[in-house]
C-alpha cells in the first residue's frame, strides 16, 4: 500500500488513540502562524464601488471581503463539496478520515483525502505542502488549534481570503473581479461552482490558461450540487451552458492620480472612500483618452468635476493615460502649476462690481493704453473703442481688464485668491498688472474651486475628495450680486460650434505662447474645469482655449447629465438697469485717479491762469475757455456773470478788485475754475 494510503488509514487511528488530556495539551501547545491576513489597499467611490486596488507586498491580489458580501449559495456549494460537517467537527473530521481510509483500501487509491476546510486554512496560512506526512500532521494540529481560538465564521473568512485561484489571485473577491468582473455577492450557479473547483488545483484549473479543464471541474461540482439538492436539473442544465471565462480581467484602475494621492496622504489605512463617482470617472477618462488620440503624442488633458454646493469632487482626470509616455501620463495635471491665461478675468470683473468701479452695462474704453510702461494688447491686436463691460468680458479683451486691475490694485486680486483658497505662484515674487492676463501660476483644481465660489454666490468652499470630514464654508470672495452678474455675463457667451445651445456659464483662456488652453464652466449645481497643453510647458502652436478646451468642457457636461441645472435668479439687491439708467459715475468707467484728473476734452480756464495776478482793463476782464462744449456759463465767486455764450472768449465787467474765483461750466455740466487776484 502506498504511503499516502497508509497515512489516510493511520491518521484517524493515531488521533483516536490520544487521551483527551494529552490531545488537549498537544493542541494547546501549538504555535499558530499569524492570523492577520494582509489585504490589498482599496480606493472606493462615493457609493462604495471599487475604483482602484493595489497588490499586497508579495504582488498578490488579495482583497478584503466580509461573509455578508459573499453569495450564500456559493458558501453552501463550497461546504457541501469540501466539508459537509464543517460546523460539527473540531478541525479534524474523524468520520471523514475513516471514510477516506476505507475508500482508499477498497479502491487502492485515494478517493478523498478527508481534509477539512479548517485544515485547508491551516495549510494556506503556513503555505505548507499537502502530500508529506509531517505536513498533514501539522495541518491537523494547526486546524484543531484554530478551532479553539477562532469561530467557524472567522475560519471560513480566512478561507475566503486565502483560497488560491491561479496565478497571483487569492481570495474569492479577487477571483470574481478578475474572472467575472463583479463583486462576489451575486453569483450564478455556474460561477459559484467554478469558484469551488479552482482552489483544488489552482494552476491546472485556472480558466485563463486551461479553460477546458476548468469547465470539466466546474461541471463535476455542479453534478455534486445536483446530487446534494442544492440545484435542480433545470438549473444544472442552464449552468452547464454558461461559458467559462477564458481571460482574466484587469482590476479596476480608475482615478490613479487621486488614488495615489490619498494613499500618500493617509498611509496605513486599508480602505479610502472618495467623493468620486465611478460611472462619471469612467466616462471622463474615456473622453480624455479619445480627445488626445488624434493630436500627436505630446498633448495632454486634465479634467475636474465638482458639485459647487457641497464642494465634493465628482471626477478627477489627471491625464489621458496613467503611463510613462511622451505625454508624461504619470504627472497629475490637475495639480500642476500653470498660467491660467484669461480665466482669472471673471474674478477681476466681479471685484470691480463690488468696488463700485463698474457695472455690466458700464461703458469702458478698449484703446491703446500705457499703464506706466506696460502696454497690453488684445489677442487679435485690434481695438473695439468704447464698449460695455459685459461685452469686454465676453470677448475676453485685455486692455479693459488691465484697466480694472489697475484701478483695483494687484494686491486686491491676490487677497481675493487667498480668500478663495487658491494657491498661486508669482514669477519673480512680485504682483504686477500682468497677473490679469495670466502672469501667475495656479492649478486646475484651484481654478475649479475659484469658479465654484462664483457659482455658489461668491462664498468659497474648499474642494474635498474624501467622503469623511466637515464641509465648513470658507470666506466670501464676492458679494452675491457681483457673483450673479459675472455668471450672467458668462452664461451669455455663445457655445463652441456644434455644442448645445444652453446657459452654461463658462470662460476660456490661453496662456502666453499657447502653452495652456483652459475652459471652466458652471451651471446651477456643477462646475467643470478642463486644461490642455504639454506637461513640459512647451508651446502648442495654434492652441486656443476656445478651440481646444471649450468643446471638451461641453462634452464633459453632456456626460455628467442630460440637461443643465438652471442658473439662480438675481439677488434682490442686484441693479438690473440699462446704461442710461445707471448713476452718473457708473455710466462710463474711470480709473482710480479719474476723480482728480480732468477728462482730455473737459473745459479749462485758459485765461487768466490759476494763481495769476491780473490788472483790470477799463471795460473789464477778458476771460478765455479751452476745451469743453458750448454754450458756456461763467461764474465769479459762484455768481453767474455770463450765461449761454457760444464763443470761447468774453469780457466780464464789474468784478471789482481783490481775490476772485472764476468758474466755467460747459454744455455737459463739466466745469473748471481759476483763482486770481484782480487789481
């Protein structure tokens, strides 16, 4: 008789020969292997769906799973096939050993080994052999010790984590994700049978290599399930028609940049639940891959989607593909510091509204202007003359926004970025007027946070990518009215060609040298930001935000939802009037020094000049006005002395002697004065 046959026959007799006391002492003295099983680190979406998993230290896939998350029909099939008396024995089933011994003697070969599920767990914990006598004895001893220290549910849980399924797959959850592409909670009879069969010989029955053997083994398990009454003949026939998967599926690898980031931030945790939505993340990663596919091998794209009401990030695409290619796919471009181009302009206009410098209907000059040596030009090098503020923002003109920045002061803009939680990089460490046109470094993620503040009525709320934690509001960046006015202007911007006509409030931007193309937009609930460019910062010839990024923005919104959420109504305090109905100071923009400087065509007293001492002529005093518009009215010490004069010169009599203030008012109400001494 072969040694294995002898062992099967002798093992039961040997254990039975132990007295209870000796057996207890022998089992209690057992040194157990570590019972804590290392499982993969997982990143989950907002609904608990797996976004990304990482192998354990030795490169195996071993994912955590609870008994309640495994199909009970699979558990029933497993116990019926492997260990019917699992809940009755104490680790070693003497009845099964005796039956195995008799079968071996009768058939002269091993029909069943009598190994319990607990013994299999003992072997898996120690990665021991199955055929050696000393190995079997060790499994028995460890199995009995396990039964005394763990519950049956805990032992079964260990099996569900450690059972081998071919290659580097361990545990039922790794197997179902790899072979079936789903969690183990809902399995067909055929799938459950295959999972029971594979661990008996994981390398020869792994379906991705030996599909025929795997199918035969599955069908034997199904036949046993039919015999044991777990399934009926109809279920058996249907199960046998299911095709065994012949390939392994890749494990979910969504949001790789965000996943690596959260793991680095919170080391030691096994599960991280993000605010991302798996379905949306999948759609946008596919969109990112599609949009760069035909644009060479260096252009990259990044997309961020957030709920601006809660601040939760719903999707974050750091690159078109997470790989070391010429696009530098491993670099997370949602966090890279880049020039924002014109995408800061809405904030500047909102600040100008709040400061009382302008209104959407205010007129502003778009003409060549020298700001103390800084002479910006529009992107097309053309000038529009006098236009409305609304049009200046929609057309993204440079000179008007620089004029507003000059009036506000660059420090005001930076302070607002600080309030919005936007981290920025200043080239040279100094803020100048060029920051209005992108002369500053920010990230896409922070720009989305800024636009989220505008969309939610001017109050910042830090973006979050984790489900846990508070959602405390940040600081107010703009008044509710100014934020609404900015959104209303941006919502009036025409969509890109082919995009749906809707009220999406959006702004595009192109950085100096065509290095970065941006598009950021929002509706009544969500905000999306898109960046395109080259990660190494080299120019993309001919790239404009309106051409490259804006279409992707609209496509991203289309994948987010069918219809946009309506923009909010104007706050009660908002001034909704035409230019003619505005207060006089708001009808046309004047810079911060305008109150102290005359307009270029305003009237001035040409003679006598201010501060002069003049000798009176017998007929009176000759006065002269330059500039302004006739008719003119002259006053002496506030008293009218000449009214509605068409000419620029007039002789004023009876003024007396001494100090006098002469004033002239033109047809538009503009005035000038001169203090002189008459003698």
